[in-house]
C-alpha cells in the first residue's frame, strides 16, 4: 500500500506495469511521469487537460515512449469531456488496412487484457517521430489508450 503522493522522480514510475486502485489526486502525477508500458488507475481525479497533455506528448514523441496501454476511470465526482479532448487532435477512424480491429495486451503478468479489446470505435493517432499508431477511446468516466506494435 502506498500512502501519499510519490515525488515526480520516484522509482515507482519506472516499473513496467503499474495498477493503482484509488489514485485520486496522485493520478495526474502518475500519468505525467510514468515510464513503464502498462498503466491502470481507478478513481482518478484527472482533468481533460491532463489527458490532452498526455496525448500531445505521445504524439510529438516528447514523452511516454514506452507506454503500450493506459486505462483510467474517473471518480464519481469527476467527468471527462470527450468532445473537448477529441477536438484537440487530428484523428483517424479504424481502417483495417492500418491496424487490426482487436487489441490484446501481451506483456507482463497483467490479465486485464487477456480478452481482446474491440477497437473499431476507437480513434487513431500517429506519433510524428516514428509513425507508430495508437488508438484511444474516451467517455465521461473512462480513458483507454493502446499502442499498436
């Protein structure tokens, strides 16, 4: 159990897979500083601007280069605004010529992604530095981000 908020340079952010069930205020720092490949946080108090910043840094190749899967759910009190987030980005709809319809997370010990995730309704973004493709889906209560390998 972790009590309090880890510092931005904490070694915690370097683990491969990080799952935090009651992240609340620590969620923004975790999203900003995580260097591993799988991040799952429940009960987050992230804002639209946090998700926009995360996506912008991934797309530009500035940060989050190792991330393969992110899943966030918000607290009862907080909501994301999908339209405000999506309007910030040049996105593409699913194209079977570019990527598969289903995503399966295959690293580490996480069993969360053992079942394929249908990404037909996800929006695709491309990283400018290397052309890598990621798909994201945002609702009022959740954010999912998956990188295609």
